[in-house]
C-alpha cells in the first residue's frame, strides 16, 4: 500500500507545508526510496480535494531541496534522502522509538506512516 | 434477406445469455463502506437507465420515417451514444464517492491497468471488418435506379453486356453518415475513459482501492462494449442488407453477431472483470 497523506483543515500549518513535510519525512525514514515515482500534481490534488497549486508548491519546494526531481513525460521521482545535521538527542530518541516499534513487529512503512500522522497533529 | 435474419437473430439470442451467465456481479450488499455502496448503487442505476434510454433512442431511429432507411442504419450508433452518455453521467454522478477530503496516498495509478485488451481487440476487430466491408462497397456502388440516389445500389455487369442492380446497398449513401457517427463515438469513448481514469479516490484505504479499481475496470469495459455494440450492430445491419451468399458477407455478419452478444452481456451484467497488471 502506498504512503498515506493527511491534510488537516484545522491545522494552522498551511496545506502545502503539511504535504511537503510528510513527503520529506517519508523520504528521510526511507519509506519513499530513491527512484520511487510520486503521483502527478493534478491527481494528488484531486484525491486530496485541494488546489493543484498547493500540491505544485509542495513539489517545487521538495525539488528545490533536492529531494525530488520532475522530468517532462516521466513525472516526479524521489532522488534521495535529505542531508541534515542531526540532533544527537533526537537521533537517540528516534532510534529508541524505531526499536520499540520493531518489537511490535511494525513494518518500516507503518513506522514512517505513524510518524507522518504524528507530525500533522 | 429473410433467410439470414432468422439465423442471425437466433445466434444473438443464444449467445448473449450464455455470455451473461459467465459473468459475476459485485453486489452492493457485499460492500460495508457506505460511500462505496452509494457509488455502486448510483453506477448501476445510471447503467440501467442508460440501457433503457439508449434502446428507446435506437427504436425511435428505426421506426421514424427517414430517407431510404438511413435512420435504421444509424440506430446502432445512436444506441452506443445513449449508452456512453449514461455511463459518463454515472461517473460524474459518483465523482466524490470514493474520495475522503484531506486523505490520499502517494500512489501512481497506471491507466493501462484498467483497460483490458480483450474488449479493445473485439472493438478493433469489428471496426476493421466494417471498414473493409464499407471500402469494398464504395468500390462497387452505383446509383439506385428507382431513386437515383448514388451509393445506394450494387450493379453487376453480365457477360452479355447487360446489367442488373440490387439495393439497398451499404455504399456512400449510408456509409458516409455511418463513418461520421462512429468517429464521433470513438471520440466520446476516449473522453469517457479519460474522465473515468481521473476520478479521485482515497488510495490510503485498501477497501476503497479494491472496490474502486473494480468499478473503474467495469465502467471502462462497459464504455468499450457500448461502442462495440454500435459498430457490431452496424456491421450486422450492413451485412444483412448485402448478403448474397458469399462467404465474406457471412463472416462479417457472424463477427458482428458474436461481438454484439459480448457487448450486450457486458452492458447487462457488470461483472468483476480482471485486473490487468
């Protein structure tokens, strides 16, 4: 099953930022591997019920960050994971969370999906 | 002509139910998702309504007085128009049913996975046979002696120099309007398929994905079947008008009848269809 995206209308974060951050998180955790195609702007906009310009802006920012690449005729594909300076405490916390989740036999996709949902709360 | 109408009709009446019983029906009460049940119900309603309206339009075309039976020849095409419009209306009617506001998945939907090759091959075969028949008719047509309408008769030259003609014949008098009608039908089919493929959905819900995939495949199959019914029906009518005992005409009419039976079985019984991967 493909990664789920949730856009909350009552969230003060703009919809394009909600979308961008969820896709970025999925790329960071590896749920979206390099080379994975993500849906066209209009398809995702219709599915979510938001304006195509909102999705286009999120894709543009992801492309500016080097996370996705758009080619005419080939759509938008994931290029790689973001390079970030990690917070050691955050990295340790994340490792503990992932270990606990794996003890519950959760898949990598389910773990990143849960993180993406938590980011929208 | 009466010697060919009866076996043709019998063949159609036997084949259509036989094909119908092979198809399975996705029943609304097997769907627990309320929006999907509504979607299914509305799609089936538009399909049945379309069948009735399309049949009435075709019947009206056949019985309305027209210039030398042009309405009769165009009845199958008009049936396919009515059916296509009904299916398209059904898709627009259920546009939002499979969608959940603010929830979607990063799925890339492959358009070809919803278009099965068998219906396309059936339609292509009927189009090819009809095209050959009409091109041949264009090459051997002549004026109808009784009405002087060009393209409405076939003239045979005898060894002694004499000629005889018979009609009605599917020459340009009929084939011109038929070709325009079928071309418009193909454009409508393309538009219908595009609209069906673009209908939004919540891809994050596996139940929605499964049911919606089946619904899209059934709708596209039905749209192709609607146009096939128009082409095959035209093929049968043209063949019945022109059969003079040759094997070619027999092949053309049997092709049309078999394709008609398949098309009606699809339109009458939605069925589950197969996922093309």
